[in-house]
């Protein structure tokens, strides 16, 4: 499978480069690992949509699987509770 990042995903992820490069790198590594396992245990379907949500540390990754293509649409930081 192939993982690609939408322009919106690149934009949302780039906001965190300055203050959390290590955490962001771990999140992007988790997104890249979707190529080997598009439905990891840490992911869930996002509502009644074809989107999936993956939690990776402090980050949430929203993505869609279409055949052999995984498109990451957003990378956001999750607020602490």
C-alpha cells in the first residue's frame, strides 16, 4: 500500500515542527506505518464516514483507505484532558 499526504495534512502537521519535532516525527512514522497495516489497533472509524482516526502519542491522524492508497488528510495535536 501507498501512503500519501494531502496538502491540508502537510499544512496541519507543519504547525508543530517548531515546538514538538520529536512527537511530530513519531506521529508521521505511525502514519507511514499504515502502509503495512491500514487498520492498526489504535485506529477507529470516524463516525459514519469512510475516514479513520489514529491516535499516535499527542497526535490524531485522520486518513482514508481507498484500495491500495491511504490518504492522510489531517495531523492534529490532541489537547490534554
